[in-house]
C-alpha cells in the first residue's frame, strides 16, 4: 500500500525517508530516523514497533542487513511486512514478505533502500532508484528524496491511487534554531495530489527555515539600507538599529532563520518588498 525511499546523504551527515501511499496520513506510521544513526520505513500492515527497535539496533552498531534480519526474525507477522533500513555507513537493506500484496519488492545500494507494495509494477522502484542515482549527491537530502518519490509516482506508484505523502530528514544540530536534529518533517495526510503538495510544502519550508547562502548575501548599507529601513518603518518595526528592526520584522514573518547581522538574504529582501 506504500512506496518509500530510506537514504543517507553523500556526506553521511543526514538521514531521511520519503513515502507516499493510498493510505491516510502515511507519515504518521511509516518513517522514523535518528541523527547520525540511521532511518527506517515500516510498511505493508506496518509493524510500528519496528521503528524504535530498528533505531535501537542501529545505535548498538548493527548494520542495516542485520537490523532487518533481527526485526523480521522476531515477528510472527513478517510474511505481510515490508521494511527498509539505512545505517550510518554501508548499504541499505530491505525486506518484503511473501504475503505482501502484489506488486511488492525493493532494491538497495550504498546508502539507500527503496521498497513498495500494491504497486503497478517493478517499474516504480526502478524509476525511484534511477532518480536517486541520477540526483546530485551535493544537493540537500530532502530534494533528492523528493525527486526519487516523484519518479515513483510518475511511474504509476500505488495501483489504488493517491492519498498521502511525507518527508522526514534528520541531521545533528541542523533543525530549527540549531536546537533540534529534525531538518524537515513534512506531511500531506489526505490530498488528491499529495506529491505536488509535498513539493509545495518543501519549497515553503526552505524559504522559512533554510539557511542563507553566504555567497548571495547583500550588505545592508547605502541605498539598500535606506530602502530596508523605510520598508520596516512602514511595517511598524523601528528597532534601535537596522539589524534589530529587521530581526523584529523577520520574527513576525517566520524568517528568523535567515537573519545575518549587517546583511540581508535576497529571499528575505524579496519577501520584504512584496509585503
């Protein structure tokens, strides 16, 4: 009833899962991940206990294949289970019980596991793997995962149709304000077109919570500083300094993650000009 990709970034710093299904709120059931440890997707009559169990095993140094073997060996319902696991290093691992609804199966490689059940055919996981391998290893993991998931959807995905999708990415200290490991946790629970909606949410997430590119930052001086000050005053933000006023406005607009003293992110400037 689901197709997913579990993967690790090329630098090994991030882990994540992207998943879609004709199932309500698939993101509430399938994915789990822990920074610097690994990630797991449990699906097809999902055994939700696999999530903490898989992460606990990975934490002790068991590799992905060993985790999958341990999970399924201890599960009397394994014939109807499907699971994918990726650890801190090495190949991903996947398991598809012989009682899963057709088409069901998966593929693995260095740092990824792709699997699905009740699919239109093997072309779904094949398209996902091709998209993953073709993606830029330096690109954000969330983008690579979404590209792979979209390729599976375009190849036919779940043969019953579409309903929900989700994306979870973790990396040590890379979450909101540097106080969380959750880089992105986005869910589309019930939607006629969940993949485009998930892509829209990721775009919004990157605008609001993404880190500015140092190479594109603009110095807040001269005419630009005067323009920014004028726009902030018009919006009701008159701080003791321009940085203070801009930070105050950005906090209201949920753009605080893009603040850099003495400079302004072009995305923030565009938002200020459009507000």
